[in-house]
RNA sequence: GCCGGGGUGGCGGAAUUGGUAGACGCGCCGGAUUCAAAAUCCGGUUUCUUCGGAAGUGCGAGUUCGAUUCUCGCCCUCGGCACCA
């Protein structure tokens, strides 16, 4: 018997896989494909526990399906562009590229040390020109087709550092480096028309059973489809102001209008009113993110202009309000304080009239009545319900030409411009004569210079590099200026899963191999990506489809969203100082232990509480398996075992346990994806097999069957150790190439079943009944149980409920 | 603020379709082994208890023969909110 030496065993197994190129795959017509993918990492430094968890999850699934006979594609790469590389560049005076490549090397070494079954030949990094050139190529294509446009949009501007800040770099309204008050600045930026796909992105969700309902709900709410009325109000000295409302039934309750601070009406009014201008300026200092907008104090100011109510003809004042979003609807709203809580609070603050025009439960002197009901005090519409009023009013406004039914989406077009260096250059050239011109295909890629120096402000170096931005117009050949903004890094992560199918293809964005692997069968990543990344990738996939590059409608068939890794109840992070370095654990216990614990500690979708003692437990378990299997191998030299059909009770029970466990582990991995319970079941089997010391021929055959099956089932979790045990069991093929154990249905047949007997829902007895006993027999047996009689004595039996194979409940009173 | 999760022993968690609450593991307690310790192995471990039982899954109601599971109302906590990835 040898002792369990993880370092040695793991090195040996990894060498075997490398020699056999076990995980390098090509499309194979004779095997069903399975594409298993974890969200690729941002190369921020060393691996952290969140990575280990993410990659172990896809690993278990990939190895499981390989053993199920599928042709499994399981690739890895790096989401290599992004802000942290720039921060590191400022701090360490290194170029972002250098820092990124060093991190990638370090992470790859760690991933290899963990023994993950990746096809390393397909590794990619998004910061390499042979990757991002195709992103530029697609952008140019979409530009020519009108799916890309340029418009003004707001950024966080640090007036001291003279640079644009990411939301993350704004702390309490101040720039993180300069400490200066951040202001809203409007600059021209590029947008992708994701809203053209809003309806399909919404409706496809109904046909995605492999996605969690929570994620689909979040995406539905994010897209935010609503049906309402767009209505024109006439404003004196200004003209038409359109509003959008989903509650036209409350129109008679309008007591004022409110426009966004950036609305043209507000700007016009402010031109002649210094107080209003000051108010708008103040609004421009407030954070524009949605959370801040929703929680900040509601403030407003009268513009001095009045609108005419389209039905009553009455004058209603037009206000500027800091909570009206220029980016949703028309940037102007009709305010109905009686039936909208936000309008209500605003009206109370500024003493505007509050009237009730809907008959529903509530009291307008206390709060807005937001429930629907029949209309009150609403002219010809009085008495109608919501639906009737909606139809009648939309017909009326359609006839008079001042209103129309409108479907609106909360989803906004995707702004892809970033005023940052470490990203994919946007392939546009600005010419004084020709305007914005796409870089011609033959000039792609527009390569990002990697040898750059950052200054203290963090401003993008390429914006100060004439050798980068000075160029000539592709149309007229006159001197022109290259775009120095780069793409949002979500652009790269929106199609990398497709590029893994043909990472080295130089003839185009995707080769024919794409459709042989796509869609991804199983995608795994953090829940924090539930909306943005997953929505952008779905959108991009539909764009790829419409460009004829893929033939599927959705990129990810099944989605598993993993929870975070916590320590002492808080997310592991460098700033909190509660990180656990996976490398230390690997050095101490080996990769198998780290993998096993990360799967055992919690179900994948929940957050995982880190525990050093728990890791010990996982190591102890692997040691036990090692000891048991090697001990078993010592007492027998046989490899083939014959089993006769006349098993005794304990032998039957042992076989029952073995095959129940195979069924359970197969379901837990393949269907439920609850890897923690799969491990628990294997631990139970290990305990049972350890106690089963039958040395008869049948006993030995059952023990061989048990250990053999356990080693296979444990192999996705602890592939190194199980590979070594597999050899010891006399097998010469690689375990990762072996087939998954199968359930022997005959072993599952039980003659007798234990049932529970309750009296008034409380457990009073346990009953062993024949598997084929009738309900009547079971009921009769239950009622004569001693402890049952004790609790039914002197009482009237009202009802007896018999749930087959489970329980009997005797209801007495 | 809005949207989506989560809350079960000392701890991580299990209970799959409304049917034995606490599987499995950690920790702890006791025992074996040992000169001793570590490691390992065996047993116990929700709380209260008059030892018959009773209570118990964040809190409060409800549906049901039966609720951790379903419904309603709260509390706490985590994720996202469009330039962190």
C-alpha cells in the first residue's frame, strides 16, 4: 500500500493527459457535441477562489459529459482589455499590455496546476489584434448597415484631471484620484442599436428553459416593454412637447408637467432665467446613475411656461425636475399626483394640486392611489375602466392627430465608446469633408500601440499620440483624424464563445466550425452578469446570425449562475484582506482537495462560505478513499469478478446502495447540477463500502463493483487521485476516457419498504411493509402499531391518509 | 428607490412534486490506539424536558390531514441598476 501523495500523483496524471492530448477536440460526426464554457477571466493577477469555483463547475460538467460519450469542447481564454490594467499602469509605471500578459501567464500556470480539462490549443486573449480585428470588422459592417450611430451622451468628467471617469472611479460624487467634484459632460459617442432587437431579446426568453427564471425575469424587467400613449402638449412660447404615459386613464388628474434638466424646453427657459440656469447647473452635478436618481431628493423648479391640457384646455405649469430621465421615453412626463407616488411627493413639496380621478381603494390625502379602477371626474370617460379609457382616448387622440399608441422599452441603445486606452480601437476616421468614415476592411486591424507610458491623470496615451491618430481620409485622402476612443470591453466578451470554435482562423470572424459547436450547451458564470454581459452577448449572437455567421438564435442553451465566495460573511477581496490564495492550498493539499471542497461547501448558485476546516475535511475524505481502495486492491489480485444471483440480505443492501448512489450522482451532476449533494452521496457510499467486509466471492464482486463505480463517479471532482486508483484497480485506459457507470435497475428492486406512521402529523411509528402491499393492508398495519394505538386511544379516527412508499397519517380528534 | 436572490443546529449545508426537519461534512464531547501527542478508528451531538413528551426552518398571519416548501404582510442581508468585470 502506498500513501496518498497528491503532489506526485497530480503531476503524473497531468502528464498523462498532456501526452494523450485528452482534451483537444475537433468536430466529430460520429459523436454528439457538447460545448461547456465558463465565463473567461479578466487577468487581474493570480487566481482567486471565485475563479476556482467557476472553473471547477464547468470542469465537473465537461468531464462528466466526456464520460457520457460526448465530444466535449471546453476552452479557456482571457478577457484581457479593461480598466484595472490602466490603474496598474499608473501605479507601477508599467504598460497595461505588459502587466496583462504577465498576469495571463501566471493564471494559465495555475489553471494547469488545477488539472482543468481545457483544450489549451484554443486559448485566446481579446487584447490581441488577431482577435479584435474581427470586432472592428463587424463594427464597420454594422456601421454601413445603419446599426451603428453616433449621438451625444453623458460621461463623468473630472475637471481637474481633465479626464472621463468610470462610475467606479466616482466616489461620493468626487473623482477618485483628484478628489474634484465630478460633473456631467455631454460628448459624442458611438451606439449599437440593441433596441432594434428589443422585441426578439424579450420574446426569445420564453423559449429558453435552460436559463434560471430569476435571470429571465431580470432581463425582461430590464428590457421593460410597456404599451402606452405618446401625447403632444402645446406649450406657449415653445411649441409641442411630447410625453409618454402608460396611464392615459389618469389624464384628467394632470396638474403639472415635468421635463428633464437636459430637455430643450428647460434649456430655452433657462436662457432667460438665471435662477433656473443655476438650478440646471446644479442638476448637472448630480450623479446620473439610476440608483442615485431614484434615491436622491426630488427637486424641481417652475420654468415659467405653461402647457395646455389636451382634453380640458386648462393651463398646467411646466416644471423641470431632477428625477425625469432624458434617456427614457421623451424626456418629459405628465404628472398625476393623485395616482403616482413620485408625482405625489413632488406635488406636496411644491404645493401643486392633487386630484383623484380613479375610483380605487386608498386615500389621496395620505398617498397616491396607484391601483387601477374606474375613472372619476373625467368628462366623457367617467365610469370607464382602464382598458376602455385606454382605447377610447387613443382613438380620440389618433383622430385629432396629437397622440398615438406607442410601445416603449426601458432598454437603451448600447453606448460602446470609452475614452480609455486599454481597449479595442474604434475603427473610424473623422474627415472635415466626409465626416465619420469607417476604416476600410483592408486597413484592419487598427492596432492599439502597446508600448505606452501613462501619466498621473490616467488620461488615454493614444489621445496624445499624433502618430496614432493622424491619418488620411479613406474616401478623399485628405488629412484626417482617427477615433481615439476604444470599445466597451463588453464588446469583446459578447462573441468570444463563438471565436473559441475557430480561434486561429484568419479568413474571417468565424469559420464553418462555428456552427458545428454552437450554441454553447452549458454556460457558467457569476450572477453579477445576469443582465449586462448576458444581454449583450445574446444581442451580438443575433447580429452574428443576421450577418450569416452563425445559424442559431441564442448563444447559451443552459445557464448556471454561480454565487460568490465569501469569508466571514463578506465577499473575498483584496481591500477587505480576507482572501484565500488557492495556490497555498494546492501546495498544501493538492488540486483535488481544493476542487472537491469548492464543490462540496455549497450548491453552485448560492454564495459559498469559505472554511479552512472544511478543506481539511475534503482532504481527509480523499485520504480515506485512497486508503480503502488501495487496501481492497491488496486483498485481491483478480480483475474480473463473477457474481451469482443468490445474494444474501446484506449483499443485496450493499448493491442497492451502490446503484442508488450511481442514480443519485448521475442525476445530481447531469440534471440538478447540485454537486454538493453528489459528493455527499459518494461519501455515504464510501462509508457503507468501508463497513462492508464480506470476503465471499459475491462479496468481493460487490466490493469491486462498488469501488470501481465510486472511482469513476469521483473522477470529475478529483481526477488525479482517481486516475491513480483506476490504474491500481487494473485498468489500463485513461479514466477520463472511461464510460460513466450505469445503474442496474434490478439492484434497485426492494422487497420491503419502510413507511412512516403519523398521528395528526406527528411521527409515532415506523413500519416495514411489503413493496406490493395494498393501501388497505398498510392502513390496517399502521393502526395496530403499539405507539399509534397509544395516541389514537379514546379518540375518533376522522381520516387515514396513505401516501404510497412514504407515510400514513391518522387524523384523530 | 427599482429589479432579482438568500435567511434551517455551534458552523457549511440536506430535505428533488406539500409528506420522517437536520443527510453529508466541519466543530465539539466521550472512547479505542499511543510512553505521550499528532494522525487514524469507533460512538454521541437541534433545544427544552417532569424522560411521557413538547417546541423548532428570520418575524407575523393564512391555506392544508400535513408547510423549510404554497399565499399575504413585514424584517435583515447579498447581487444588479447601463463607463468595474
